[in-house]
């Protein structure tokens, strides 16, 4: 399924493993799937091989569950998801964030949850980086932004470099912001990893901030 819909050549690696450079246990390993979803070892592993197996196990479990046809986005699913999001705001009027979430769900009817998750991570990063705000200020419509970035589920090096430059510029006007944001993102990554959740948003943030620091 991933090979059929992936824009990458068929010879590209199906999965990419990335082991931490820790000098001693516990070791950590991350695995990135073809669509960009990322998972990590969720146990305290005494060897790098064990960490790799742990990451593969949680990635497989999540993929099988979230790629199942019953997990495709339908009108009923959209209604439930928006209602749950609205409930978290305790009855307050639908804000711009929830409206955007609802629009994204409707634009992705028929896709699986893992596909949607991969796409949403790009928009989460654009929001975190301030890029979406800049696009609004340039009078870009929501439809134009969604149409453009829906074809880019995987961040490329140019996008990462641009985001890193943006954060490096912020450091010039607000000293210390990089180290504070990096510490927060690392905590978020560790919490999500131990919980067995999808990690791409938190891991991309850590990688971009480390690039900015360099």
C-alpha cells in the first residue's frame, strides 16, 4: 500500500532506522516509515539490537491498526472527532484551530488514519514554526495552503533548513529561546516514546532546533 502511493522511487528504503549515539544503555532507536510516520523503542533496552526490535514492534502495531480499512476517514468519524475536539474547549465557540482541523478531515475523506497523521504533522510543524501565520499575512487562503502541502507529507531538507534559519533568527532577538524550546521538545519526545505514540512531530522539532543551534 505504501509503495503504491509513495512519490519516492520503488527502490527507496521501505523503513529507515536511526539509533541514538548513547555511550551506554538504555539505548534508543527510531524507525521512520515510507510516508514519514516515526516510532521509537518504548522499552529501556540494554542493546542496540533490542532497541531496534522494540521500535519495529511498535511501528508494526500502529501501522496495522491505523492502516486498516475500518480506520478510514468517513463523515461519521469526522463528526465524532470534531465533537471531541470541541468538548475539550468546554462548549466555547468553534475556534480557528478546530475549524482548520475539520477542514483537513473533510479534505481527506477516504484516507486511513496513518495517512492523515502523516499529513497533519507537516501542518503542525508549519504552525509551530510560525509559517502558517506568515502565509495568512500574505493573504494565502486555507484552501491554497492545504492544496500545496497535501502533496508534501514528508519534510525535505530545504524545508528543515528554512525552519532552522527561522529559529536561529529568533535566537538573535530573544536569546535563550532555542535552548528552552529544545528542552521542551525533548521532554515531549521522551513522553511520547515511552507511551508508544507516533513521534514525528516531536522528533522533527528536536532535529530542526539542533540544526538551528549548529
